[in-house]
């Protein structure tokens, strides 16, 4: 229904953006890969998917057509809703998702929060042939944003939005910061947290 939205990036959060198009602000849920590749406060174009439920109309946005196509493939699987699809694409890049499916790497997919062994196996079983055939899914490379002192706070906010209990998220982030002896970007913090849960 809405194939893409092109406008000014009014607000950028690790889990969603607001894009201003001629004075109308569209709130769009995004993955971490999309978040890391978006410029701050500039014009942007997001490939979108409109999910309609009885009680909500939700836009999901992606900087690349490949990420949107992967998302659509993921949510075509029984038991994988849009939020789970977004969680997978926040934990793994498009290339990582495709490689895990083609190589039948259940463990990689299962490391994503909320994905059990059966769902991971179902994703692989149902998408393996489609991904092998589909040449359109060329993959995307995320551009990391520079780390700053609010990275932990932004990562914590994003993890809570994604369904983590605040105290669990705080402990996980603190352990990651202690373990990785360097400054981490918001995306890196969240990816490590998603993989360690």
C-alpha cells in the first residue's frame, strides 16, 4: 500500500523514526541496520511495509530494498510476526540472515531473542529454496554511527522497547561495556545484548 516514504528525518531513535513529509510526521519502526545507516536530521527515503491489525496500523521501514524483501520473507513464516522479523534484522544483517538460512545454521537464528529452535528450523525449511533462487537479495552493509556518551541510555531505551525487562537490560549492557574494552556505538551495544540474551 505504501511502498516508500521520502522526507526529512525529524526524529531518529534506535527502534523507530519520524519522517516529515510536507508537514505530516510518519512514525516508522526500523531495525538497527536501518538506524545505523540513516543520516541525522537530513532527507531520507525508507522502503516501507504497512502492517494492518484490528487495533493498529504500523509502518515498518528499511533503507534498502533487500532488507525489506528479507523482512517480508521472514514474516511470511507462521509464528514470525513483524516485531520478530524486525528483531531478527536488528540482530543480524541481511547477509547474515541469508547465509544462516542457506547454510541451515539453526543456532545463529536461534540466538535472536524470542526465536526458539522450532521457529528457527521453520524459517530455514521454508525460506532456503526461496533465498537460493532470489538474486534480488544482494545484501546491505550497515554504516556504523560514531559512539557518544548517551549510547548506553539509547541502547537501554531500545532494549526496553524491544521487550527486555529494564533491570535485565541494564545488567546486560553493563557486562558488555565491561567486557568490550572500547567505546561501543548504540547499534553494537544492542546487537551484543540481543545475542547474549
